[in-house]
C-alpha cells in the first residue's frame, strides 16, 4: 500500500518486467533480466561514529576508498534509473547522517517521486538537522534503540547515548509539527540479542511515548554464530538461528532464489554495484558507476553469473549463508 502514490505507468511496467524475469528464471533455471532496477540502496557514508561489535564497520572489516558517495555521481545515477525506481534506501554500512549533504540526496530522489528510507543511530540529530530531514521529503526514518536503559543500550551501540536517540525522536516529531508535515514516519527499531531481550516489552510501551510513529523488532545478525552463540536470543521467534546437530545455523530455505537480485541493487560509497545489502565487504561486484551505465551493469556477465548461482546453487554463496530473506 505504501507504494500507491509513488507508482506511475512507467514504474509499474518496469516492476512487472522485474517480476516476469524472476519467474521465468525460476522456471527455466536460466537467467532472464528485463527492465531496470526498481530499487537501490545507497551508501551515503562508509564511516560511522559508533563501534557496534556485530557491524563490519565497527569491526573495521570494510575497505572503502571513499568515505562518502559523491553527490554528482549520485545525481547521475538517479537521473538514469530514477524514472523507474519505486523506492530507495539511504544506508548500507556507515552512518548516513555523517554525510553533511544528506538532505540534498533525499530531495534529489524526491524529484522522481521515489519512496525514501534511511536508518540511523541518531546520535548527531539536533533541531536544525531534524528540520532539514523533514524538509527533504524523506518518507521513513528508522532509529536504532536496542535497549531501554543506557547500560543495556551501550552493550551493542558502543560509544552511543540512549538519551540522544530518544531526544532525536522528539526533535523529529517537533519538526514535523512545526512544518506541518506527515513525513517522515519515525520508526523506533529494537534489534534483539540475548542481553536485551528482557526489555522488548518495555520498549514497546516506551517508544510511542517518545514520539515514534511505528516500532519494529528485528532479529540480530550474528557474525560467526557458533563463535558468538552467547548473544543469540533464547526467544525462538526473535532468533534467525536454530541449532542442528549441535551447531547454530540460519533458519533458511535455500530452495528459493532471492528476488532482490532481480529487483534491486546496492551502490557503495566507491560506486561499486553489489547484489544486496549482505555483500558488506564487496565480494560480488557487478561493476562501477564511474565506468559504465547502470543499465549495462545490471545486465552484464558478472551480474548474470551471480544470479545463475542464486538459481542453481545458492547455498554456495557466502553472503547468503547468514541471510534470512
């Protein structure tokens, strides 16, 4: 339903092409690619101001050449695929608001009537930034709050203050009121670990009082679950892992190819085109936006080879082994 006011004939036709290509690929076990991507995730910043222990940036496992996706490069990308795009996510590995031009990136996408989302730790949001975010036309902002006390919150959000995240929600709510804006939808997100699962119910009660329009509870992705099993939630519905023959494994059905590879892509701060948000260390690069057009990269040999493995041997792809899509 959220897409209804963002759809036109061109976007609808392109999305149908994506679906058709995926279905035909599943049936024939041969890769078909039609249309352009309907979705893209942009890494506006490869840097972060926190050191979350299960994050590749926090663990210094990423190796981007650029700290930020250049604005002129981004505009070129949007001009090419914006007319067919339904939605865009403005985060990947870094903290997007560290990019001081954040609001301009959103405003440019909104010229093409694209549904826009970002996710942030909200540590640097002040009144002026809150006003800029609302003015930009951003549709949804996810604020990570993984605890209802500072003691629990900082077990994952290393270097962060719970009070700043709560204050950010309030500032965004005030900015929406001041500017008489219905957007962005302010979503408070709680990532469940064993050490914070006892605060889920309290979070559900408190988040609306802070000013959140929506709350979401998300299962944690754990690096090497068998080595870090002590932080896997014991509440089954909040865990993406289960134990088989004494080892923790993802709850996963590998018989299905992932639709994401036929629908969208990720664009890193370096301009590399990646298949999805799980390719955090850029192991499966299709191409680079500085060297070729998106449409060509979307259908090139590297992208087709990757989709072929998705169709026929998905369990062999390293980034799929910890994904629950």
